[in-house]
C-alpha cells in the first residue's frame, strides 16, 4: 500500500525519505488547454511536486450551486499532474488569500444572518461543511494512498495572521478526516511569534512562508516545534502588483538575497521548498483581490499574476527559471531537467472599433436582476460576488432654488465600493474611487422643477483578501448617497455580473463613458498575443472570454490573450471603457509589458 508519513524531521513516501521541491500553479489562473504546457515546463525546471489552492468563491459562486467544470475541473487538473509524474499539494481553504477576490470567500456568504468568518460560527461552519462535503471526497479519491498524487493537504491558510481559534482549526481537521483524508495535514504561517502561536495545531505539520532569511525561520520552527521537517510552503521568489504601483522584481541569481541564492541555502540545509509562485498565471475576469488592512486603505491587485515567477504569465521561461534550475540540478539527480523554448506569439496590426453600445442604454439587456429598494442594496445582498451594479433615482427640483446663488449642491458618496461613475440627466459628471468618494464629492448641475435622473454605476474592483476586513467590504453602495448630508431614498437597481454580453445591442461607434466597443480580429493562425491598454479604465472580452481589467495608472500595459481562446478567422473583441478610449483603434504588443520596475 502507498504511504505518506511525517516521521520526526523527514517526509517519508512509501517509507523512503523524500525531499519535496514543489511549485505553485493554480488551475483556475491558467486556461485548461494550457495545463499540459505549464506542467511540462515545471517538470523541465526540476520540481517533483505541484501545489494549488482551491477557490471556494468560483466553485460555489451562488449559494448551493456548485461548478467543477472546465477551468474549475480540479480533478482533471490533479490527474494531469499525476500523468506528468509529479506529486501534489492541495490547499483547499476554505480561505486561501492568494491575492484572490476575498481570499476565496463567496460574496453571498458575507451577508448570511449572524455570520462571522473563519471561526467557530454556526452559519459559517454550516456553509463550509456543505462545500467540503462535496469537495473533499473528490480530493480523497486522488490522494497518494488511493493511487493519486496528493501527498499533503493544508488546514485553512495562514490562520495565525488572522486569529487564534484552535477549535476552528480542529473542526476543519475533523472534516478532512471524516471525508477519508489520510495523508498528512499541515498548516502554513509566518515564521515567528504570533503567526505560529495562532495558526498551528499539534496534529498538523508546521510549514512557514518567507522570501529570504531561512536560517532564522528554521531556528524559530525548531524552537516552536522541535525536530520538525524544514518546509518553506511559500518561497516568495517574486511578488504581486497593485494598481498604481511599479512592477515588483527580484534578483534571480546567486547574489546575496537573490532567489537562487536563497534557494541554494534552503536545499543545502535539507529543507523542502514550494515556489510561490512557479507560474502565477492571470486573474482573469473580475477575480483579483485587494489589500486593505486599515479603514481608509484599499489597494486592488492587477489582472496579471505574473508574480515575477520563474515561468512568466504567458508560460515562457525567465532568467529566474534557469538560475533556479541550476540550483535544483546541484541537489538532485533529475534526468528530466532541460531547457525549454519560448512559445510562439502574434502581434496583429491595429484594428478599428466598428460599433458601440452604451451601458446605460443596455441595462435591461445585460442585468441578471433588477428591482426597487428603499436603500440601495449591495452586490452581496443580491447574491453576487463580481462585476458592476447600477443605481438610479429621480431627484426633486429645482436645484438650486435660485440659480447661481449660494453654495453649489454636492453629491456625497459615503462608503461606495469601489469605483463609482455618476451621471445626471445623461451627462457624465466624473468618477470617484472608494478612498476619495466622500471627501471629493460630485458637484450637481442646475436643473429645474421637473427634477433630474441620477445614475450611479459602481465597479467592484476586488474584495479585500487579507486581514481583519475580509468579508466586510461589501460592493456597490455600502453606506449611502447624500446631497450634502441628506440621505437619498427610493432607488432602482440593476445587477451586472457580466457573465454574458450576448444581450448587448450595438450601434454606430461613439466614444462615451461606460460604453462597450466592438472590433473584429481576423487571424490566419493562432498563438498567444497581448492587447495594449485601450483607454483609461475598463474590461476586455475576446470571443466571450473575460480577460480582465486594465487601468491607465499602471503598472501593466498589456492584457494576456491565451492562444486557446482565439480561432482562425473572425474573433470578436469587446472593450468596456468606463471613461474614454485612447483612440478608435485596438492595438497589440509583441510581448508582455508589465510596467516600470522599482
């Protein structure tokens, strides 16, 4: 019988001491037609294991409706890992962080009555159990002891960064055991103090997360849990980017503090390592998370999850790949290590936008639900996690009572998350993000006794995925809309998850705020390509596949288009530009443009 054991400071696979050199590659950030390609490259670098998180919020996007198909077919992915002769580490959550929307917590769960997340709270535990009762048997069938590749499974995720509810961790452990999980379980946390005290339990192997300073980490783990395996579960060999920052990079080589240097130190000490990330992939669609440790801080992650990883966003090897490959070859006898080629790329000529569709004119065509409410509902209250929400109401007039006299009337957006666009009588008055919307209000134009129509479109730019505000930044209007201090009541709303754009009605091209623009790309051959940022802020779909967001505050200037979503012949590209296009053409780049570096 196949076995996996933790015996003192060793991981034993079938009774033999086995060093794990693993790499994080998330199936949900990679087009499924490219899973084989990315796994081939992981094998070529020399790893013997693949690690993945599991995103609850995609697998149960709507309460009680589960999806494990296509890009979410975790069983198919794990089987491919096995076919490539690799072992597997699975981190099922229920919370995953990962710069992923809400760390994987579904939006509908945030507003369940009496909810408290990530603790011994009855509504939360009931939802977790309902999900795990479906997920865990899928994983149990693929664990190493049952003939599959999964050798280790994580309990929660970096829990010591959040709380210290050991009863909750034990509850999750029992769910796993009851589902037939018999491989070793582990926790992963920061490498000192409160992280280890809050995030670990005696029954699970301790692993730690860091980017450098492994000697300190091993000393701390030894003091906390003597004679344990040395395991860096997240070797941060790169980092993620927020909008408005420079692109993060790191020395790949053997200079002190370089990635290869730190890897060499860990392997020389006999440690186990998991590259976070080995291949980052992409936050396709609206799936990126955000940081927001403090009340007035909100920093959403960008669409690219390149992470500065050894295998870049489009699957090409980097200098870091080869530097780390040399270190791995030094400590292993792996005949599968080899150089790899970069993939073929296309850089089409610019194409014209030919048609446009105003979002405000198409609300009923693309809304998943519409209604009326005394106070504006949030997305989560409508059972949704992603996309946009539109609100409208009739303002009473006249405004102001004596034209040109007194102070201007200002619309105040209190706790509107995250990016709001405002119109009065169809005139676009500007956009505000969540950190400026109250302080920097929108001055209302004059209108007469007939009143005026107010429209507010709010973009969910990503739920906070780390820290005490997880699950608390509800999207849309979480607070209120006021004219100065006067709350406005009685709204109509339209929920716009934009899972499909099939209902859009297009007309002549016109560059106005919150407008969809269509272009056609004709191809004789198919390969990866890169769309250059077409305007101020927006979203791009290719053949119905949501590539993700762009924003002119950077750092990234391109959206990655995986070859499998393209086809020979005519390809439909739709851009939702929220403010203004740069031109009437959609342009392409020859390669990734991840932005200026630090």
